[in-house]
C-alpha cells in the first residue's frame, strides 16, 4: 500500500499527554505525516484505554483518538524514566503534555531542562486554567473549561439549568489550537534559523481549556464591554433572528432551517407555499420577524410537522434554502454526500481489526494526510524506539522492565 508522506513528514513528536486536549493535537499531526511516539505508563497505559464504549474490553475512544501513533512505556515518575525521556528529547521536534502545572518541573523535566538538551524543541503545555494565575493549581477537566470560558452559561434554555455540549468541546478545541500552535512554532523556529543563520531555537506554548472556549465566544465579551449586555441562554432560538429553531418533522427527526435574513426569507416563504407571509407587515424585515419570533417560528414549525425530513430536504433544496437535518451516527453512515467525500474510512486496528471512523481532515491537494496505523498496543514500539532509536540492548531494556521503568 502506497501511503502518502503527508505535509508534516519528517517531524517527530513525543506525546506525554492523556485524555484528549494534548493527544488529539498529536493525532491531528500524525494524520498529516508526523511521527508521533506516545509515552504511556507501564502496565496501565493511557487513561483513554479505560473509557467506553468497549468492544471485547477494548476502548473505541482510544482506537479513534490515538490512531497513527507508536506506543512506548515509560514511568516518568521514576529516575530511570526521566533519564530515558532526556535521551529521547534531542531526537524530537515537539513534546506535548497536559499534566497539572508544575508536574514536569517536579520531575526535572521542565522547559528549561528540556531546551538545554534540545534548543530547537517546541513544548506545548495544556491545563484547564493555564500555567500562571491564581487558578493554575486547581484540578479540572473539560466541563470546567467550558464553564470558565462562558460556553456552559449560554447553552440550553432560559428556564432550565445550563446544558453541556454533546462532546468534550473544550478538550477538542484546545487540541485544534494546540496543533495550530505546534505548526506555527515550528515554522517560526525554522524561518528564524534560515534568515539569521543561527541554530534553531524553539519555545514553549501555554494553552488552557477555558481560553480555547473563550476565544470562540463570538461577540459575548465585546457586547458586555460596550453595552453591558450579559448574554443568556436562548435555546435553539435567537432574540435577534427569526425564523430560527430546530423543528420536529413528521417522522420524528429534527431539521434546522437558516432563512431568517431578508434575502433568504422570501425563498422559504415560497418553498412553504406561503407567499402571503411576504405581505404580512409583522414579517417585513429581519428585525420585525425577530420581534414577532413566536408567530413566525410557530408557522414554520407547523409546516415541518406535516412533512418528513426527506420531503422537507427536497423542497428546500429546490428553493435554495439553507437547511440541515440533525444527523445521528446512523444518518452519517447512510448519507451519500459523506460517502462521496470519503469522510468515513476503515482503519485496520491491531486489536479488533477493521474499524470505520472519521477520516483525515483537513484535505491537502498535493500532500494529503493518511492514517498509517491503528491505535497501538501498549508498549508496542518499545523495541523500535528504545532499541533502534536509542540503541539500548535487549539486556538493558529487560532490566528497565524489571525495575518498572518501561
């Protein structure tokens, strides 16, 4: 099988992280050709290995989010493990971690120590609240980042408690920002060396879950600053836009229709066979439709309930009205557009065999990425990395295993 090299071929990364925010960044880069070596605790491995759903005791969460990597075992809490990591650092471009702030320093593996071994190293550090500030030592997970970043407060209905988003948004957002930070830091490192003729010099990057959420909060902070406006929960509707909702269809699905603007609303009215709405003074402009949102949303909702999702899709597509059906996983697998785009690929997982999952994204025209292997078995690449890369003998590796270092 001829696998494309990918745009990041030649980059080597050590993934010290667990859960999602740091490892997901490493997975994105592995998809694009980077060599990613995941460092796991001997015996137990990464936390994601223990999260369901499971197939015969094997985590599908792990299978998706750690594909394309190599796995080595190394207990960084032990002096021998710290020595091994220090021997690996000069051979890599990037290290990612998401320990509690100060953990690496406690092991003698902080940025200054690692940069002394490899001045060109890029180290990205993920935590809930960042490496500095009064909250840096607070423990936390994804939900805490969503809360502190402001997203939890505005998600849900006004008369009910806030609702978490459907996936670990703070973790995944931080993973994407993490990947962006890595490629940006590598570019700066290499550009600076090229332009000055000086040795490559890396840097560390401080990322937090709450700041990733905060960055995507639209106008929320500016509106409070200039208008004193505290954004509240609005459910599926918006106070400044109508018609807008997720309407139930006759066959029990939900469809969102995006046609509140003055250019799109006439298309929706004609699609519904309700051109009379265009003459109704309550609906003459976006502002007026928002003011009379309950009335226009009810009209559109009644129209949707009388038709199946497929019928609505056919009608709206003919009239060029933007819409979307709320897809379940089953709907995603059945969708012809998703199939045509190749969004779902089959990965040969070393534990459970062929497994369909999300493919490589984004798409490059000349140097496309690829999933080079399934998620690794625990310590699968110890011999390759410690033996061939570091030159440890079989006896040395066996001794480290007896000591619980690997």
